[in-house]
C-alpha cells in the first residue's frame, strides 16, 4: 500500500510534458550464503526495486525510486545459557525500505545497443529489525520460542548506482546494476553496502 501511494505521488511530481521521455525500471536481487561447521546456518537476502525517470534533457533524467530489501539470518548453533537450558536456534530479520530521488546520466547515446548509466541522489531509509530465539530444556527436551523486541530506525542516506543496459528493442532493455547505499556524507562507507541486481527498463 505504501509503495503504491509513493508511485502515485511520483507520477504527480514528475514534469508532465507532451514530448517528455519516461523510463520505468524494475530490479531484483537474491543472495544466499551458507556457513557453519555442518552448513547449518544461512543468510538470505532479497531485494526488489522499482523506479521511474523523466528525461529533462536527452541523456539526463530525474530519477525517483523505491526499494524493499529483506535480510534473514538463521542460526542453528547450540550453546548453553543456563543450567539445563540451551539455545538451539536464532533468527534475525531486517526489512529495509528506501525512497530515493536523484539524477540519472546516460553515458552513451540512445542509438547505442549497450548503454552505461550512472545515477546518484538522496535516500530516506526505514529499517525494521525483529527476530526470535528457540531454547530447549535439556532435561525434558521441550522447546520454547521467544520473540525479540522489534526496533525501528530511520536514516538520511545517499544512493549511487552503475547500470549497464542492453537494448533489445527501441523501448525495452535488459539491465544489470551495482548499487550502494550509505549514510549521508560518509563516502568512505560506500563500499560497505553493495548490491548486484538484474532487471529491465521500458521507455515510454
């Protein structure tokens, strides 16, 4: 619901002109890492993002985007926390929604089959963290699950991306992108949060 409201607002914000060129983008990323002595633990990340751009000039556009990332860490390491009580499982979930506004610059003409693009701008980041812990009574083998307190945080951030589009038709392209998101003005942290995504772009 929130994303649909944002997209409706975006359509009203963008300059509507008869000759304006718009571009709709969709990106998806998935990453899974397995670790632990018995490969019992995992970290799974899913990212969805949509954006709409209005080309103010031939190769320069106003870029508005929304993304949703869910990171889930599942651990099944047993350790003792009290006499007769072991922790046997723990799951941490982080949901991150980002609303961004910036500029997009094409580095090759529209007639090119392969078009590199860079974009950067301001982002407002909303992070919700939650999780649960499963404990076991080693005497009875009974297990209980406890939910962790949910936390909500907001950040002013900066986004940047490098995109490579491969044109299939005059209006439709496949794309791969590398994106970063980091706290505002802390450019040394740009390399700490990098995502690799695939998707498509449609010009209309």
